[in-house]
C-alpha cells in the first residue's frame, strides 16, 4: 500500500490524471522512485485519441492533439522549466545573476524561442511516429523524459537550491535511480528496438550532462532544471525514431 501511495503521489505531481495530493517532503522525495511508471501511465493516456483514430488521416493533426493533450495533462509544468533554463542559459549570466534571470516570472525572448523549438519539434517528431503507427515510441518518450529528470537529480544531488527541486534531489538515491531504470528497460525490451533505444538514451544522457554542467557552473540545480531534463528526454526519444527507427 505504501508503494501504491507513492506511485499515486508521483502521478498526481506529474499530471492531472490523479487529483493533487497533500504530502510532506519525505513522501514527495520517495515518489521519485515511481516517475517512469507515472510516465508510462501518462504516455498511454496521451495516445488514446490517436489509437482510437481521431483525425486518423492527418498525422500532423494527430500529433498536435497528442502534444496538446500532454501539455494539458501535465499542466505545462515542465515547459515552464524548459523556458526558464533557456532564458538563463542564453543570458550568459553567472551564479546569482543567472538565477535572477531563471526565477524571473516573465518569460524572455530566448524562453519563447525555446518553447517554439521544443513544442514545434515535438509536433513534427510525433507526427512522424504517428505516420508510422509506432505508438509505443510516444509512450517511450514520456518515460525517457521522466528518467532524464531522475538521472539529473541523482547526478546533481550536491547542488540543491531551496524549493521543491531540492526535495527531489534529496530523494534521488540509488534506489530511485535503479527502480526507474528497471521500468524503463523492461518497456524498452518489450516494445522498442535496440538501436533506437540506445540512441534515445545517448541523446538523453548528453542533455543531462549539459544541464548538470550548467547547474554546476551556477552552483545549483532546481526544479526548472528537472523540467528541462524531462523535455530534453522526450525530444531525445522521439528524435531517435527518425534517426534510428
């Protein structure tokens, strides 16, 4: 029952599928172990309209619906972090000045560019996946994104910044990393060819390293970084279908 509650907590944080739940910091930290499983459930929910044939003759329209549904189900939470990190990175500010830019509630021009690049990229790439009827790659991308956040939290444990991100960094121990890796690898073994899976993980690891290095140079990793890792991971998995599918 405890593990089931942790899974529901992860799903409630990452999506609207489960209503928001009150939890203390220790429970939130423990929920990190279930991020990939929550990503599996979220990914399955996202592909329902396409699998049922909605706009079936128009792959790009289906892709737009799927990406939009994902945005709705996740409350756009990770895209906020993606835009904030783009603004901070492009500003070339360092340390305290970097965080002033990242935590500014107003999105900057580079954040807008990042959103266009990311959302546009997802629609185009999901469109190619839909055209081929490879629905499992969409689910795989959602799971890979959540694993990217876990990997970054695990790598960046010594760079917490006060806030919810620090809670997840605290929970990013070996158990959380291994639990998520097992779920991801089982899904990959069942549904994803080996070469695209390798390319997905290689691109995801590259993004995690770049985000880790940016956080290290600016002395902190926060929730915005974890959100950016999720979007990078999703794009990495979708791009692997085009490069290696």
